[in-house]
C-alpha cells in the first residue's frame, strides 16, 4: 500500500503537479462563476441599478469608506508583523505599510497575487538589503495571517449562523456547523502544536526555513487578520439595502466565502467570482439593489486604492530612477565646477 501511494504521488508530481492543478482549479472557478453571473444577470434592469445607486445614503457611503481606510491601515501590519518575526527590525513601519498596501492592491487587482505582490515587495525591500528568500518568508507569514483570520472569523460565524453559508455551498446547516467546528479545532490544534514545541517552530527545508511566531504572537497575528476582515465586512454591511434585514454575522460569513472564492480564482480583482458568489448567496435581495451595493464597494475597496497604489509606485519609480540620479549628477557637476574655480586662482598666484 505504501509503495502504491508513493508511486501515485511520484506520478502526480511528474505528470500533473500542484501548479497545473492550481491553474486548472482557478480556471474552473472563473468559468463557473462567469456562467453563474451571466445567468443571474439575465433580465436585470440597468435603470433600476442607477436608481438604487442614488438611494444609498451618502453618510453610509462615507462610513463604509472609513471602514475601508481602517481595513487598509490594519493591512499594513501584515508585513510589519512578518518583518519582526523574521528579525528584519531595521525596516521601518512606513516601508512595511507601503509594501503591504501596494502589493495587495496592485497584486489583487492585476491577478496572480503571489507573483505580482511578491515582485512589488521585492522591489521595495531590496533597497533595505532583503533577499528574495526574505521576501518569500514575508509573503508566507502575511498569507498565514490572512488565512488564520479568515478561518477564525468563518468558523465563529458558521458555528453561530450555519444557514448563512447554505445558499453558497449547498450543504445543510448541520454540515456547515461541523465544518466551522473543524476550522476552529484546526486553529486550536495549531496553537497546541506551537506551545508543545521546544523553542520556536520552524517550517521549510534545504536551506529555506521560516521561524513561526510564538503562540502568544500568533494570537496577535490572528487578531490582525480578524480586525482587517471585520472592517471589510462592516463596509459591505453599511452599503447593503435596508430591506430585507440581514444580521452582520450572516453577511460576514457570505462575504468571507465570496472573498476566498475570489482569491482562489486568481481573477483580476476577483471580478465576476466575488460578485457571482454574493448574488447567489443573497437571493432575498433585489438583484439590482445588490449590484448597486457591489458597484460602490468595488469603487471604495478596489478601484480607488488601486489608483492610489499605482500613483505611489509610479511616483516612487520616477523619484528613484529619474530625479535622484539627476540630482546626483547635478551635485557632482557643481562639485567639479567649484573645484576647478579653486584651482584657477592658485595657478594664477604661482605664475
């Protein structure tokens, strides 16, 4: 049996591989989501959508925007926490904040976040002496923060309101509650594993090892992820139609499941996937009103931060690649001119 499993594992790695399997899974999610979205949007009246947009109270949009700002402020601690965990304490918070914000917003909007976000992080952190391996560790620890926060919030939400996920995963509430308990049990087991280790736990091999946070610091790591997700879900909740009523926990469960599907698809900005999941999971709302909510949320959470990030990174590249070299050349030119002027009078006196 062991030989059979070993042979199957070797054949899987040689013929298929996890990379191809991941690409295939992403494509299937995108195709299914687009098909579902097209079917759901049949008969939608654009005039009603425009009317629904005007009916969203300005103060609710302002509060949602504040929640988005708070979420991105919390997001900056993903990289800051990771940097302190791997011992790169010389990198200041402002650089960690810049890296977290730009790598997430640009990477998530372009798609293939692992590659695009990693490239942006390396471009920023290489100025502070970090290597590609250091950046890989930061990406891993930031991803761990994201997933721990997601699993904790999702586990608590589905344990409390298991029926909230039934419209999306088509499972009975009892099964969803069991999944939720499994998520929370997994997090508890992870904490026990951290506590039982002698010293700090390590992952990796062949020269690539990342030291995991201690159990006490992992509590902080989970808290960062929870606060980030809480503000995001609250922003969506504030934009939802007033009728019919939906409680915050139920919406948070739906929102997190839709977010995870969007991340799994690697689609640019989770376009189509996130929206289809929200529409399917919330059939009690008018499609036009829910689409209006999704449009406003996309503007606040995706488009505006993406524009800011592109402007920041573009301005940074112009400063580093154009302005600074020009200033350096100008300084050297002025220094050479001043040196020549000093030598000329000396030669005159000698003659």
